[in-house]
């Protein structure tokens, strides 16, 4: 299998940074181009113009910063900032850019948080037309500390 183009959704979280590290290694092994995508989710309860423009500017600046590191490594890459529903935009971009692989970080939410917020990674896995590599949070799931029992004194 030839991997020429790897799409990496970036939300600037530690999870997406971790996924980018995996994608960098894969790109190096396959001499593939990295497509870095940041999706700005629409905010329906406020006017879009000023807030959207400001968010787009901040996102583009952060993407440029990531690009500087990749340029220093001699990596082939493109950065994109798009607006819309993240899972849909990721799937559509992968298809239109003819990505051979999507590398996406997972936030590791479970239970009610997962049900309420949903999982962008899960939706991408279900809808993508190319393979998807999900990268879990370093160290796996977060766990709650177990309660310790105090020993009763006689």
C-alpha cells in the first residue's frame, strides 16, 4: 500500500499534537505529504463576522507555527483552516484531497461526556473513505484515583 498523502486534523490539543507526531513519523517513512487541517466550528448564538474572522486569524497563526517546524524538517505539507462541523469537514477534505490516510487524536472521553459531546474521531472512522489511524492519549485513559480504606483500630 502506498501512502502519499496523510490528513491530520489539528485542534491544538495535546491529543492532536500527539497524533501529529505519529503522522510525522509515517510521513517520513512513506515520504508522504502532510495535510494539516483545523476546523472552526460554527457558533450559532453570536454573529459570525468578527468572531469568526478573529478565530480564523488565530488558527492560521497557530498552523503557521506548526508549519515552521515541519519546514525545518524538510517535510512536504499544506495547512488548511476551514469552517463547519468538524467530522464532516474532515471526511470531505480527505476525499477531495485524495488522502490515503487520516491520523486523528482521540480525547478519551467516556460515559456521559462521550454521549453528550460525541466523538469526532468516531464519526470520522465511520464515514471516511480511506483508512483512519486513531491515536489515543499518551498513557491511555485517564483513571480516577481509587479510594483507600482506612483501617479500623481495635
